């Protein structure tokens, strides 16, 4: 047991019962200190895990969105050039103006079908992907 000056008395043994009693006494004085430290450490780790999980899910979402955007862009360019090629091929039989009108009418029908079936073709797959990504 330390005295006021910080030195032990010559009659108290070192490393024996009194040192253990001293540490046990400080532990028994504050029994919730260790539990509180563990709880705060657990909370910090849980928050860090949540941040890492959210970062992973946002990365997966942004990757999927950028791949979809790139595929959409290249598909639009491909369809544009193929429609011009088909229109020039049809122009030999029905004339250039009627060929472009026919291709435009086909695109108009495709847009109408896409608008009619937008829920099963667009909304449901996107909602399934996002719910699977963020709720799993």
C-alpha cells in the first residue's frame, strides 16, 4: 500500500497478498468499467462494420449502374446504326422516305410496348436487385 510519499513501508511485502488486494479493490470499486469499455468497443466495431457493409453495397450498386449505363449507351448506338442500315436496305424496294418511315413506326411500336410492360420489364427487376442488395 503506498503511503503519501509514494513509498511502501519496509514491513509490507512486495508482490504478495497486498498487491492483489489492491487490484481487486480497484476492480470491485468500479465493476461496470470493464463492461462499459467492452460495450463501447462493441458499438464502435458494429458501426465500423455497418459502414464497411454500406460501402460495399454502394460500390456494388454503382458498378451495376455504370455497367448498365454503358450497355445502354452502346445498345443505343448499335440500334441507331442498324436502323440506318436496314432503312437503306429497304430503300431499294420501297424508297428511302418510306423505309425511314417504316423504321420509325417500328420504333414507335417498341416504345409503346415498353411503356405498357414497364412494370415487369423495368420496375420489378430493379426493385428486386435493390432489395436484395440492401436488405441482405
